[in-house]
C-alpha cells in the first residue's frame, strides 16, 4: 500500500509514486522549466530577479529551481 504519494506543489494524492508532482503540476513545472531555460540561453548572466521579470515565472519559483540545483544562477 505504498504506491501513492503527495504532489509536492498542491498536496494532491498521486496514485503511483513515480514522480513528485501530480499531472497538472508536472505540466506546469515543465513549462516553467522551459521558460527559464530559454531565458538563460539568451541571458546566461541573468539572476533570479531578471528571470522572474522577463518570464511569467515568480521569483519564488525561480529560487526553488535554483535551490533544487536545476539551474546554476549567480546570486
Ligand atoms: Zn499537484
């Protein structure tokens, strides 16, 4: 009975614990990831504030990605 978990974003129960997001949040996560990645490609020296100002991503979300080690961004 350990085949379920909780979405780390919205807390919804996920039936099979293969990822940390539910389908909806995973989709949003991917979208956000792509936006930041694209921005950093054009502006490699951008910081979290720059990214948030030029994408639809909130600063807290950008910081979360950085904390997770997904992106290497200057402080
Ligand atoms: Zn979710």
